[in-house]
C-alpha cells in the first residue's frame, strides 16, 4: 500500500493507483470531465488537476499515480482559478438550443460550471457552430455544439463496444468529433449500441427517440426481453410510458453495455397494435360449428366470457378425446413463474406432458 | 453455459467460437469477446462458413463447409492425440470411455477432414495447437451447432473436446452454449419440455412422477409428451385437437411454414395469449391479451443460468392482464368444468396471489431453484443455479472437481452429412439465422420504428461470384426456392457468405426463410435443421 495525504488527510492507494481513484475511494471529490472509470485515462480536459508538493506545476490526478509520501491539495486558489478558466473556455464553445432541456440527464459541464460559479448566461456561446441533429442514425442524436472534446465517446466506442466509429478531428478551435472519415455513423459501421451516448458527459450525443420526452418520473431496473445474455437496464417511465432506457452501472452482467435492441427496441411496448381486450371468434358466441378456412370475425368480449369459453373448449377436448389431445406451447419470452404455471397447467390440469416451447428454434 | 460470461471474458486465454454469430445474436457478450482480444490479447478462433464480424478479431478463421462441425472438431482432436497434447491426468481422473472415443477419433485424419470441411490441413494444425497449448480455453456455440439433424452429437463433440484438454470445471474454460431468447433457459428449467418436470426431473421416472403426484394431487402420465415439432403433424392428422399457446409464433419460427399453417388450420380449437395479433393469431379462436416484459414482475434465467429479476415499470396496456393470472384463471375453470379433479395436496390449488408466490412453489419442487428467492435477488446476490437452499451461494461454474454425473463420459460421435444437400435442381445451400437489428419472428422488433429504419426489409446474403453468375446487378431482387416454398427478397451482395451459399433470416413475414427450411429433425433433441437446406436462386426479371 502507498501512503500519502490529500488536503492533509492520510489516504492509502494500491500500487499504481492514480491520485483520483485513491481520492474517490477515500470519499474525496475531485472534479473530472474526460475521466470515466470504465475507460482508459485520457488526461485531456485538465479539470482534475491538483497541486502536489514539490511538483513544478499542477498535475492531472486522473493520470498521475499516487506515490509514497505525496502531499496533494485538490482545491487551492490556483487550482480553482485554473478550473474556472477551463470551464469558461469550454462554455465559450458550448451552445445549447435546448432540445433536451429538463430531461433529467446530468450535464457534467454545467454541474461544474455552477459549482465553480462560472455563469452559463455570461459565458456560453450564443450561436451554434454546427447543425443540430447532424447524423441520420435513428437512435443517436448528434449535436456537436454541446461537445467538449472529452473523447469519452471515442473511447466508449472502441473500448466498450469494440467498434471504432468516432475520431477526433484536430483543427484548433474547430476541432470536433467525427464518425469515420466524416461520413454518417452507420457508414462508419456504427452498431447503434448507444454506448457513446451513455458515456457522453453533456448530451452532445443523446437518445434521438427521447428528444423532448422530459425527465423520468421513475426509473425501474429490469432485465432485457430480447436475447439470453440477460442485460439489465433502467426503464425511464413518465405517464405510464417508457420514455427512454438508460444504462444502470451496477447491472451485473453488462454494466453500462447494451445493444441496439435493449437500449432502443422498447417502443413496441406502446405500439398501437397491442392487444388490449380479449377477442373471440363470432362463431363461438353463436354456438356454431367452426367455419372452414377463415375462422370468421373477431368479437371483443369481457374477460369472463373469453376465459369460460376457453376453459369449456379445453375441458371438452380433454374429456372427449383424452389428455393427449390437448397441447401446450409455453414461451421462451415469458418469465420463469409464467412458464412454471404453464407446466403445471399441462401436467396437473390437463394431464399431458405435451408441453414445449421454441427452445429448439 | 458451464461458465459465466464474465469468467470467459476475463479468464479464457483461447476461445473457440463455433456456429455463433455472437456480435449480432448475443451482442453484449460479443463485445466482451472483442474486448478480450483487444485488451488481453486472448486468442480467438472462429469456425463459421460465413465471414461474420468476429472474424475480424480472430487469430484464425476456419471457414468450414456448413454441417461439418463434428468432422472439424474430431479432426482437431485427432491432431491433439497425435501430438500428445491431451490432458492425460485429467482424462485418467475425471473421465471414462476414453478408449472407445479414441478409436473413433482415429477415423478423422487431417487429410480426410480437410476434404470434408474444406479447411486446409495447415489451418487444422494451427487451430489444434492454439487450442491445446493455450490454457484455459473455452468453447462457445449457438444455434449454428444445435440446429442440425446431428445437433446433439455436435454438443457431445464439444464436450469431448473440452474434456480431452482438461478444460471442464475450470475458470476460463467450459462448454458454453449461448441460449437464444431471453428466457429460453428458464422455460426449459421450469418444465416447458415434454420430457421433464421443472429442474430436469424426468417425467418417465417413477420417483419423480410420485413426487409431483403427491404435490399436485393428481395422477400424472408416465409417457413423454410431444415436442412442438411433433405436435404440428399430430394436429394435421387430427390427433391433437386443442392448443394453448403462450407468446409464441410458430408460423414465423417453425420450419416449413406451409405445413404449420395446415396443421394449425386443422385444429379444433386454439387459444393464443399474446401481446400482438401475430401471424399465428389468424388460426386462433380466442385471443387473450397478455403483457410485455415492462408490465410484469418475475424472473428470467439467462444463458449462464443466472436468475435475475424482472420489475414492473408500467401498468398493463388497456385491459391486458398478467400472464400468470390468465393461466391461473383458465386452470381454475378447466378444473371446475372438466372431470379431472385434483385431490387435497400441498400444491394442488391454484391460489397464487403474486409471482413471488409461484416462486415459492418452484422452490419446493425444483431442487436447482430451491434457494432462489426475490429477497435474495433484490439484495443483489449473484445466483446461478443450482442453488440448493437458502444458504447456498449458487454455482457459477459447473463440474468443478467432479462432473454432475460423476465421471465425464467421452462419446464417440460421427460426422453425418446434412439431410438435404445441393444437387442439380437445387444447386445452392441455404443457411438461416438472425441479424443484429431484429429478434426472432420479429413480432417486437418490426414494431420498433428505429430498428425498421436501419433494417427494414429482409436481405438475402449472396456471394459476389454467384451474383455475377446470376446477373444480379442494378436489379437485386432474387427468388429463392426450395422443395418446400419460395421467397423473393433483395440480395445483399457480400463476401460474408462463401460462393454457393445464401443466408436469410426469419424476421419478416413476407420473406420468411422458414418457407424454405426443412423439417428434418435431430432424432434426440428434435431440433429442425434450419442451418442447411438446398435451394435455387434466380433473378426476378
Ligand atoms: S452507438 Fe455504439 S457503435 Fe455506434 S458510435 Fe456509439 S458507441 Fe460506437
Ligand atoms: S441488451 Fe442486447 S445483448 Fe443485452 S440482453 Fe438485450 S438483446 Fe441481449
Ligand atoms: S478528468 Fe483528468 S484530464 Fe480530464
């Protein structure tokens, strides 16, 4: 263990651990912008600078390993002044048209600007420099006016997703993030996983499906309905509607990772074709024989009617032709509990082992 | 999976991915495999006829001919034995039937295997060396392995491979089938199979039958029931009269669609519990609105046997009801109306008041789920079954120290060519699967706007050589015909597929590849041979 002090407080670090990580573990906050614990350190924004006794100038705590006996100061007047300068500079190139105002997403730039008393109205750019919503990707909203060049998207795409869509184009004040060689995201082989969105500290990259949807009233952690990986995420709910899906960093299988279906494939839930009422064929209500071919029109009925009809038909088939004349297909999309009751239904209620699902398909 | 995904991602030094397009079908695990290569420099070998995305990250791409997986693996094991790379101590201590297995492997010398699989001999040696000398190594596969008439043999062959190298029951090793749908593992675990009660208790073994008879208060059948692939013919010939379907769409997902339509049409009665009027709803007599994952409480079990909570985020849409409640309501009514009356028994009644209540009955009757409770899950415990009791911490890695059955049994497996191979009339080979932007029968993803924007129509992958031969140029519409049906779709001209092969998906009803597929079944697992059938392709003029 490495022993050193931060603001006079004794702190321990593992060998090789950075000042920032050791500080975080000790519950000491150092402001950051380009740092994210899941991504390789970049050391670009210089928000995390600290003073170290004996060092020639301030050091970026996200890239500097703690060493034995080090004396670190995180909030000296000089450091604070330096951070305010960085924030002013970033704000001067930051323009927000307000498309995603009040969506509840934390904006790390504005958070620190406020913290250090750098006035948004005074310093933020008044004119856009780039078109808003500049990429046709249906899921990812790109607004380079809010980009602070932290490169978290570049690293997220490479280090989380294993795609290499984003790059930094270096042209001084006009530096910006580009997909591929300046093509669209999809042309640059984007898989629409939304990792870059999830790691963006300002909302320069955001969820296109949720623009203007407002903040969630609640977030409910649940498990994805698509593949067998079993990712977890938070459904953001407002007015009984899912307004967006956000990564939940403590998701046990996937952490912040999600794929396009998990993050953006949720709108089927509210699709207009959802079945909302029980339906039975007209011939059943009229007590007639089933017509050949087309089964005839649907009639909307109450639950009791539908359930009674169903039960009567199943009981009749069972009692007349034997238990094996009834089959049950349960569902690989449904829960364990739902599958258990289907299994109990087939075996206990009907008395058949003819139950299956599409495991094989 | 015998090993969890994070274990493979963190500890496998070599990985063989065979018959799994992981980055499209299990995307998040796919990203973990990519990162294992990028960050840890783990060695990745991909065995796949198609040049799938993962091949870009692979040390070696074995572009085998479709349906030759057993020949390939047996051929690699031949080389391993020839070089003396097998884990002799492991084989002696932990396994049995090695001699019979070895005698069989001797039928797979490299020259012959190269001929069968189309893989150059040097590549066979290279692959064998990487896998045998880089420890631990894991094998991953998906439907590419199981959806063949020899699917079960394929799986046993993977197990042989890992036992030979001592890679079973160790971190970073194992045999790791990737389960397709979100809860296909759980549906199997919960007795959604014709041969098993919950937790794989055989229905035809008397003690199990007695146990469930005592629990449920009824006499139970001793015969194994019908699989879905057997139910369809039974419906067509009038033996099966009534069908209760929960959230499945056999019209889209089952092979030989035309045959399925006929079967469902012949049924006396079908009740479908669904969230959408699916293609199968056309054949239903009663349609009951259930709920989507966002509207329910419960658990799913993922591909690594990890049980996880599903939490209700929104109220059911319209008058839809909880699926378990619907089943319970039907059960109560059938018992009341019919002649089969359960007697008094601990779990005879249908008076569940919540999913947690159902989980309590599962705890009592399914030993591998005995210790799984909502309380533990909500506390954040990581529970991979078997979880033997409320104190047991679960089993992330299977077969540690000892196989479930005692000694691991080597099996002699034999390469059998696919049932239907290209011939003069149907000269090309069709393989089917999924794409990143869609899911299964597409019931959900076709109703997700953005996904449709990126991938809005079915594309048939066609090699540039074949495209040239067929005259596919500006006009890309092709007609793909098999002995069972015809589809028309846009061709995606790409060298992802080798010459002579086309690849199609089953996400779109207008262009459902299952119009073409063959209902030839693996004799044990009854899995249809989706991966291979013979077709002819022509340009639509
Ligand atoms: S959505 Fe995913 S793949 Fe696309 S650019 Fe962002 S991180 Fe990369
Ligand atoms: S988010 Fe994607 S990878 Fe994760 S479970 Fe859902 S479908 Fe699978
Ligand atoms: S957070 Fe350390 S330099 Fe950006």
